[in-house]
C-alpha cells in the first residue's frame, strides 16, 4: 500500500483509509461484531494503516469494535476519532465545550483500548463555543500526550483559519467526490495554503458511484440515505448519467466504477486520503485496488469534460443537517 502524509504534518498514513462508520451506524443494521473485526483486520493485512471512527457512531459501539480489532497492531496504525455531539448522540445536537471534549477524550481512549488518540476531530463546528477554545483544549490534550494531532470535520474556511492559528490543524475531513465537488471552490486552496491534509468521506457518493444502486433500490428502514434528497428515486434516476460515464471509462481501462472514483480523488492532490467504508470483504479489496489504477491525462480530461455537462440532482443533506456544515 502506498503512503501519504497529511499536509505538512509528519502524520503518514496509507493512501486509502477505512471509514468504519457503516459497520455500526447509519447504513442499515450493524454488522456482526466478529465480522466487523475480521474486516478491519483484513484491511490492515492489505496495507491499510488509517482507520476512522467516532463516539457518535452507534453511539459508542463503533469505537469499541475498532479498538478491539486493532489492539494487536496498535503501534502500526493511525486511529482517528471525533467529539462534538451532546452525549455522543448526533440526534441530540452539538456540544464542543472544553469540559465535554476532555470527557470524550477519556472515554474514547478506554473504548479504543489505547493510550493516545492519533487524530482527534471536531465532528461538527459548534456555534456556541469559540473555535479558539476548542483548538486550545485539544492543544492541551496534545501537550498531555492523550492526543497527537488535531482535525476538523465539515468546517468552513474561516473556522479552519481561526483554529489553525491556535493549534495547527493536521487534517480536514469533509465530503468530496465526483458528485460533490464544492470543496474545490474555497476549501482545497485554503488547505494547500496552510499545509493541511484532506480526508474525503463518502468518496463513492454513499455507494451511488459504484453503480450498485439505481432508482429501484430499496434501503433498510434505518439507512440514512432514506432522508437524503440526492437519493430520492427521481434523483437517482437523473444521476445515473454520472455512473454511466464512470462505467464507460472503467470498462476501457479494466477497472471498476468505484476504483475510477477513488483513483480520481487520489489524482487531485498528493495530500488527499479518501476513507471509503464497506461491510464486505470483496468491496474492501476492490476499493484498495484503486491505488493501482493510474488515470492518464486523457482519462482525467474525459471525466472533467463529461461531468461538466451533467448537473447532479438533489441536495447532499436534508435542510436540518445541511445547516451544520461549512460553518
């Protein structure tokens, strides 16, 4: 597995990480614990050294699974987790008060069975707590050895700058993919200027870019995609054009749509590290194979040219969630 450094930091990780959320939360029933542990350990055996979790995934269960899975190889991996929701529950609202950040850190260390959190993200920007206080609290945790690096998730440019001035931000995690390219406008130039790495979540468009989802797909009742405007049947039908473009290129260079989507991300900047998630071993192997897919300049031009003619339909979040991002 190739390695990449997140921005100007010394934090080196596998070029493709593993987003662990879907094993416990958000995309249907939780995966059997033993199967989830097996998948995480298989990812490590395949070269993955970057694993992403959060207290809110479950809540709490995902950290426990990730911690148990990685105990045997703890010194060889980077674990990222997050704070920022009231009582760790994403449905209860935001809470990034300094005392809460400290409480989360202590609890996460126990669940992850470790003595330090490698990368500690603020999950969403809390408008009731100055970002300088958040960054200052994480700075103290870094001094104490409980945290190694500080990250932000879904933060806007001004927040990134203010936080970075107090405690250097190692990575920003936000959605970025061939069907959500808004970060290119302001966020990516700012990260490049400041030397901050970028960790795209949902790099496969929550599964849509794989070509395995169509207008007739039915999601489990607990699946988050049921409330996402971009996943209404009409939107999926309209957005099929994007999947068709990926299919055409994938067929020509003997890859899969998922691999093209991930290879495109890797080709954008050397400090971008996507974290696709999956519950299936075959999908894990497919995703990791993207590092070996080299898109030629003509391929990248074809993707860019084709996508410029396609308007993706549907917002990426319902209104009540959209207001939590880009602050």
